């Protein structure tokens, strides 16, 4: 035999407990009665405003099949996730200071600018724990090019990973829940025509022309060009030694320099030093050259770039074409594959797998166009056309 106590729960429903002795069951019953008496007294002492709020809340939730307790439990989880964070601007300043000593100047300045843009686009006083995936998506939606969105997203992911794992400033990384960034370039690569490339080279300042040549005719990534030193370029043997520290994949490779690229580089070759300008000169001449060739507009903090765009006028800016993602590298690989039909060689020198090169670059351009691409040499411009000279 045993004694069984059945009593209602405060939140609704009932519970049963079994006892060997009657005295134990009576003690538990007395304890439960005292709890209900205390609960009733507390409920009776509720102020009128709280009673009204409870009734209103109950009515609003009733249509969704939810209770006030459900609402409170849900909101408590939200509060735990959004409290305990650090002021977003202060966290960004701390993170930027941390990476300053360990990363390159260009990377440091780039991530600093992007994170500061993030802070400006969120409400003042935001903490690291308050940033949501919707906030991240909103920031990215305000950017034009898919490549720019990916760069911002990668930088924000790095920052919030540090906030979560290293500092405990947030319980989750809001970037992980942001939508995937897609563009037309994810489906079909877009390339320049030989005429567009010739025009672009004509507009390039001497400070960036070698880098554009290396990307457009040798297939180097722009990030690799920005890290490349002139000492790696051997015009005599027509090769470029891409060290692991320069390559995106971290693997060393040797890239051939086509004859027309040699002709572009020869008058500008140096024995050492950065191929691509650093600091404020990193993007200014590059954006201006593209604007003059009909691409843009660009969101820029550079006064010189914005001055060129202002001088063009709104009507002309609207007619500009969007610069294709990775246009120079995509063009170089597509044209070289069409010219040589050597999938293994092109993949090796591009730093990609043969399957990836075949999937994205095979049959993108015709062989005749490839011949014209690699026949683009230093020439005089006459009435907007390029005069090509035999070697």
C-alpha cells in the first residue's frame, strides 16, 4: 500500500506523487497548500495596471494559441542573447587595434573601413549582442557589386567570430544566418572583349598598368597582384614565380607570361618593389580608369574618384555598365584555354583544378577572339580603335 497526492500546478495541469507513509504525504500536501496560499495572496496584490496588461497580453496571444508564459519564456531567451554585449564601436576599435600588429597594412585598413561602415549603418548605441542576421543582410543589401558584398561579409564574419570565441561579446555569430550572396557571375563567367581590354590599358596609369596586364593576360588574381613583388617576375624566361604567401591557395606555382604581356611590361619593369601601389593609391587610379572606359559607378570615399563621377553627370553615370566580377582573371583563363586547348596546363597555372576550369571557362570564347586577345600590344589610339602591330 502507498499514499498518493494529486495537486494542481501553478502553470496549469496536475501532478501526482506517491509516498510510503501517510505522514510524508500530509507534509507534502501542507507544503503545496502553503505555496498556493502565497501565490493567491501575491496575485491578489497585483496593481491594476499589471492586471490590465496581463488581460491585454492574454487576448493578443489567444489567437495564436499561445499563453503569457509562452511569451515570457520566448522573450527571456531573446534577452539572454542580446544582453551582456559590448558597445559595437568600442569592440570594432579593439579588434582593429588587435590585428594592426599581425596583418598587412592593406588588410588592416580594408577591414577597418568596412567594420566602421557597419557601425555607421546600425543604430547608435548598438552592442555586439544586438546585431542580428537581418542587420547583416540589410548592410549587404546597401552594397552594389557581389564581390564587394562577399568582402564585407567575410570581414564581418571574422569580427563576430572573434567577439564570440575570444571575448564572449556575443553568444552567436549573426553573419552565419545571413543569406548567401549570389550574382550572375556564379552562373556564367563574364569576360572583356579584346577591344575593351585595349581601351582599358590605354586609360590605366603607369602605376597600375603592370598589374592589369598580369591579371588580364597571365590570369593572376587581383589579390595576388597586390601582394606580388617585381623580383618574382622574370621577363627573360617569361615566367612569374607565385610564392605560397602570395597565392590564394597557399601553394607555389609558376605562370607563363605571353609575348604581348612581355611587351607591355618591358618599359615598366623593375628589379624589386611592389607591383601594385599601396595605401591611398590602391584603388584610386583603378576606379578612374574603369570609369573612363564605361564601367561604374563606384561607391568611393576617394575625392578624386567622386570628382570624376560628378563631372560625368547623373545621365552618363546611369548608362555605365557594372564591372564584371573578376573580369581580368576570367578573361585571361577563358582566352588562354580557347587558344591552347591545354586544360591541365591552364588549370595548373591558374591555381585551380582542371574540373573547375573546364566547368567555368571551357567554350566561353572563340579561338579567333583568343588570338585577338593575345595580340593586344602597346599601340597608338586613333578614333577609338587600336592599331595592332606585328611582332
